[in-house]
C-alpha cells in the first residue's frame, strides 16, 4: 500500500475525537513518551482504537503499542491542504 501522506504535507484537522471512524486518519498519542503521530484508525476494540500505518516498512502502530485509548485521539484529519488540496 502506498503511503497516503508524505513528509511536509499540511493537514486540516478537527480537534477532538469527533468524526473518528474506521478508515479515517487521526492525530493521536501512542504513549511511552513517543511524539504525537498521524495514523489510520482501523477498528474499535475493548481497549480503544486499533491504529495502523499506511507504510508497513516504517513507523509504530497498534501492532507495537496495542490499542490507543479514546482520550488519546487528539483530532481527525479532514483534508490535506498542501501541496495539493484533497479530502482524506
């Protein structure tokens, strides 16, 4: 699968978990002192959201850290606004 986003892309993000749904891209905390990350929400589990990366060769996702608590979903991406605007 080709990555949806690339380094330097600018996103329009709705703050908070409103609009979170499987398949959407979200800004979230992965815990353990890791920086805020952008990942794809794939499913809701007992422990929260299961998140995955679009590029399996790089990054960290729920296969490494487990489900992400709903409170750790900081926002949901609505669109990429630069370099070429498009809805996500």
